[in-house]
């Protein structure tokens, strides 16, 4: 991306922030969805008894099969799966991508868990069971993928990859029933700042481009503050800590030592919108898993300042 285009992107993002801020709920608004004293993720309260729809269940099953088929042809078909395989074997790849790939499996499990939950709940299954089955479905998906990897000539079945994806699949359930998760969000950001991964990869699947990915824990100070202080702090402003790796991980004969990178950034708690419709809440729920560009400082191993990280300019 050239300098002029980067400036245009920066101006657009800042303009959106300026437009969005007035629309956020003020601290004095009535308690609504996901407020600091509201049950976290309690978008479907009191629905323990629901009527299961056979037609919707068939629709969910069909959609899952189509989605898995599309994922194979669009993603995994590009990898080793069309090549000659090997005997089944296990492999714990602790040295790959400085273990950042485990965060990637976790993030994939989160999206699977949320998607399965929405599908099961829409089909008429109760809230608790939808969360439970969603986590189990995410686990089954990761097991299936790693069983296939177990026959790969280069990879293998990784127990820790499956464990990471399973934990991610159960995160939506934890966010609903464990109170501490109303104070922190787990997020992901991606921007191609270096082509190091793509220069050494034959497949070029962006999910493996870990040197351009950052995984975040976003904390919500507003919800931690006493009620008397909240009036002076923007309810939408969060503070995030991020972890990434440098491009040296994917450069052969790299002169330096590949290392992890740690970031501290401002963040936006999109739940401060407090949307009331079910559709709006679902949209915000998904969008809030993505860390949007914001002022950021890199604190390890060197100090850098970025206006709209993950865009580096």
C-alpha cells in the first residue's frame, strides 16, 4: 500500500470514529443489553424451554455440510491434502511460528463456536444446550482437521492444536456464564505489512500468515470503575494488550533471532452501542472479535508508535 492510500485509509477510519462516538450510549442511559451490571451475553434470557424445529435443524445440517465443502475447496484444497499422504502420526509443533499458531486455532474455534451457537439456537435448542453443543461441534471440527493432518507428509495430529481450538469453541459459553468475561474481550487483527510468509509459501493461505496477525486481550476500564467515576470515562474506550511475531520467523537464513512482539493499544468496546434488536446484537458480537485500527505502541522487543495499527506507516 502506497503512502497516499495509507493516508486515505487513516482519514476514513478517523472520520468513522468521529461519526460513531456521538451514537454511543451515554453512561447515564438506562440499563440495557450487556451493561456493566447486566448479565453478560444474556441476549436470550429465560428461554430454557424452546420448541425444536425439524425444518430448521435440517437447514442447519445442510448449511454446515455446504460450508465444510466450500472450506475444503477454497482453503485446504490448496494445501497438502491433494498430495500423497503418509502414515498417521502425532506431532507437537511447539517451535512453529513461536506458538502463535495456537492462538490462531483458538480464534478459529471462537468463530466456529459463535456460528454453531447461533445456528442451534435458531433451530430451537435452549440457550445452555446451544452453547454446549457449539463448543463440542468446534472440538469435533478441529479433531477432523487434525486427523487429516495426521496423514500429512509435513504435519501431524497435534493434540495442542485441537485443545486450543476446543477452548476457543467454548469461549462463547464462558463469556455467557463466567462474570469475569464482561471485563475483557479477546480479539484478532490482520494486515499485510510484510510478504515474508507468502514469499516462502506455496499455498499462501492467510490463516498461516502469523507475522501479520496480532492477538489481543481488550480490557474495559469503564466496567471496572466505581459508579461515581464512570461519568468521567468514555464507556466505549478500552485498553488492549497484543501479541504477534516478527517476519524473521518465515525468512530462511534470517540474520537476527525471530522474536515475539508485544503491543499496547487503545481499543473500541463496540458493546457500548447497547443495541436492542437481536440482529444488531449478533452483528456487534461478531464485529467485537476484530481489533479495529487504533493508536498503538510496541513495547517489546523495541519501542515503536503507530497511528492506526495494524496498519504500519
